[in-house]
């Protein structure tokens, strides 16, 4: 008599009991691994290249050039660095080597994006140039820019701002100007082998409409291997008011082999 009653009681109790899940505090989640949680850190990208020409016999000439460009892009800003060195000497008479060309140029630029494609920038450059009789020319400026196109195949940006331009000549009076700065930057990846880029900068003085300085650099790179490339650079320097005896335009055509990183 008691056994059936006990069985009925146990069944009733088992159906009445609700299964209550453990509190949220008791749930312990396995920690994420560092590789899964950490995002890849931004890295510098760019290239370093060098070229050399040597002749002997009826003509004696030595020429060398070194260039480097690097960019670090992050979510909201970017750093850009550039360097160019050109050297040439000639021993046409056989009486000793004569320096015929020497140019050193360096630049640093910082961009901060205030919108998806618009940014403000700060820029500084410094150079010397034997052909233009420049001991030191430096600029420092700031402005705004906009990326109209930014894809894997094409890039196009325009910048406008103001800059201070100071030039110390070897054989003329020094100059110091406040200028407007306008710039365009175009890059095109034509294929897995070929890529092209062109940077144009113009600095018209706000104090003298005839005093204009400009610089253009066209680059064509051919990929030789995963990291090695052949590079051609056409560098044009323009000074509307050069020192007496100097031309307004100087062109340099540079061939080099480089390493991409």
C-alpha cells in the first residue's frame, strides 16, 4: 500500500521541480587568444633604390643616385617620408674630377583625416642644389586635402594651403617668402608589374606674383620579383626667378634598382 503511494509522491515531486539555469555570474567563458583578439599593427610601406653610372676612356664620368619613400597609414592619420640624393662629377680634360651635379632633398608629411576622404596636413621639406646654386632651401606649411579617388588601381588627391619658403643661395641674396601651396598626387597601378605615380607642387609667393617655385616628380616602377623593382624617375625643378646665370628649369632623369618593403 505504501509503495504505490510513495511512487506517486516521487513522480509528483519530480514533475513539480523546475530546472533553473545557473546564474549568469556562474558562466565562465574561455578567454580569447591574443592572436584572435589583437588587430594587425600598421606597418611602414615603401621602397629604397639606388643607381650608378661610370664611364672611362674617351669620357670619364661618375654618377650616382639614391632615393627612398615610406608611408605609414593608420585608421585616422598617415605619415609620409621621402629622400633623394643625386651626385655627378666629370673628368673630361683628364686634369681632375669636377663636380657637375649634387642635390639632396628630404620631406616629411603628416595627414589627419577629418572625414572619410578629407584631411588636414602639415609638411616640411629641405634641400640643396648645386645646379641652382642653392645652399639650403626649406619649406614648412599646412593646409587641407581631399582624396577624390582611392582604389587599388587609381589614387588621386588635391591639396591646398600656405607655406613659408626660405632660400639661401651660394652666390645671391637670400630670400624668404610666404606662399600659397597647391599640389596634386596621382598614382596608377597598371598591372601586377607596372605602376606609375606623379606628384606636382607649386609655391606662388603672396608677396611677389613673379616669384614662383615648383617641383614635379614622375615615377615608373617595374616589378622584377616579389620585392625587387626597376625604377625610373623624372624630377623637374622650376624657379621663375633664378639667380643670374641660371636657367628656370632643371630636369633630372634617374634610373635605379630598388627593394620594396
